[in-house]
């Protein structure tokens, strides 16, 4: 059985406010929702933790404008990759 997050259609757009994205960081994968405000809030969807981040956060500012497969480097030197972006509309 597929979960809610697996059922979301994937589109080849660029990350913007309102995007739901999966990133690979430190050997693991995490889901993030980009919001203009309210960073740091965590919600659970189908047993997956989704962290709300702002566009101004270290991660948000690095992935803004990326497409799936895009690589980024955080200010602390950690490297990551945007795995996928779910269609929010």
C-alpha cells in the first residue's frame, strides 16, 4: 500500500514557497515544506515527519530554485541533494 507522500504527483518545477520536498542529508532522507513563516514546526504525514522551513533558513535558501537532483551545500559544509519535489497543486 502506498502512503500519502508516495501518491503525490511529482513535477519538474523549481522549489518555491509552498513546495514539499524530499532531501538527502547526512546519509538519510527527510521531507521539508517551504513556508514564508513558521519554520521549525514538525508535522507527521503517513508516518513521515515533515519539517516546515522558511525561505530564509540555511536549508531553504540553498534549495530555493533547485529542481529534483540538484545538489546544495549548507553553511556548515554539509552537502545534500534535492531528491524529489511533490506537486502541491
